């Protein structure tokens, strides 16, 4: 039996690697999220894995220590890129030269990510498109009965504060998540008044959120009850009829789960690879299109198409066993 080690320094990597490790059962050892090499070096040495799978992050030098460890021991290394942003920074610390030791394989979610990564200087022979194991976990929720409590419709809102602060994000992207989620709640209120049906808006906070930051979203709106609720992500998706966010990976997980999905990017400066051109995912770039998207999503009677090209457990397992 193969021995496989999984290391996720970041939350996004953990979300993607955990289903991958689960699918491999006793073959896989998933180390605690956030572990640095010095924390787990002795355990890795004792395990003696046949392959090491890591996440990637903007702190490329710290991820590269794992790849260097694997290279020195003849262990195959696989790095998974769980998003479409900051691809160059994942292999070039602080925008400088690329790390000296790259992973043997760089696994990405789709062809778009592969093209973007190659444009950043990745070695073509190392890049593999495998989908995202996290989406397989969400896809198992398809067919879940979704209904609000009582006569209310249930909408999940994903908060997504970005590093750098709101002013920087407005300069670079044209908006922040708060600039889009507040109008989304206004659109839900307008729909509620129009059809005389309450909306229960479950606001899922981000780890970087604060009560003060979320306060504008909690203002009273006719017909809408906002509830801040964290907890298990898959459980939240199983209860949601509509999922509304900006550019979070949760939107693709919601799409896989069979929810109606809206990405609000009001006044955006440019497109975005995660959301654009995804069948079943509506991108609203102004208030009028957001109003239409909300009305259409709440009127839908069947789930959007399953994005099977993005499902990744089978391809991920095949990759790690390829030797």
C-alpha cells in the first residue's frame, strides 16, 4: 500500500486536500492545517511517504521547503493550486525569481488555471488539470430538499473580505464584497415586497470579518431577516436555495451542490476566471442585472447543470497513485 502525505498551510488548500485524502483512506496522512515543515519534519521522516501533496500560497518560500524536503529524499511532490488568483506568487516569493526547487507536478482545477499558470512561467510538463476534490464533496448534496423555515426562502450570503483593505480593492477591482452584498440584500428586500414572501438571509462570515465590518449588512430591510451563521460549510449549502457572493470558491461549491448561484460584481473593472463563463452561475455587474438574477434564482424550479469538468476526486486519486 502506498503511503501518501498531505500538507495544507492555508484554509483553501485544506478544503481541497481533505476530500482527496479521505478518498485514499488508510493510504493518506493529512497533517493539521497550518503546519510548517519544522512542525512536522519528524513525523514526515517517520512516515516515509511515497508522495507528498501540498497546497500553494502566496508564501511560496515556505511551501517550497516541503518540495525541497521531498526532492532530497526522492519523494514525488505534487502541489495543488486551489484558485485562479495570485498564481505567479505561489511559485515566486514576493514577485521575485521562482523558487529554486519546484514540485514535480503542479495540479490545477481547469484549463483556464493551467493557461494562466503557464503564462506566469510554469514548466509545461509539470502542469496537470485535475478539477477540485472539494467540489465532489459538494456535489454529493445534489437532490437535497431545500426549504426555509416556515414561509421564508433561504439565501446564503458569503462574505469575502480581501487582503489589502477596501480602498485598495476598489482601485484594483472596482468594488468590495460589501459594495455588492448590501445591494444584494436590497434586491432580496425588493423581491420580498413584490411577491409578499419573507427571505431568510444567512450571512456566512469570513475568518477576517469583524462585527463592525458586517454591521452595514445587518441593517433592517423589509421582508429580509439576516442571520450571521458560521459552522459546517456543507451543512450550510445543503440548506440553501440560493447562494450569493462575489468571487469566493464557495460559489463553485454551491453550483456543484445544486444551489442557484449568483456572483455580484457591481461596477467591476475586469472579468474573473473563477466566475465567468460558468454554466449555471450568473454574474451580475450592475444593480439591474442583480435584481433580475435574484428574481430568476428564486423562481427556478430545477438545479443548475452539474459542472462535471470541475469534479476532481477520481482524477486526483489517479494522479497521486501514478507514481
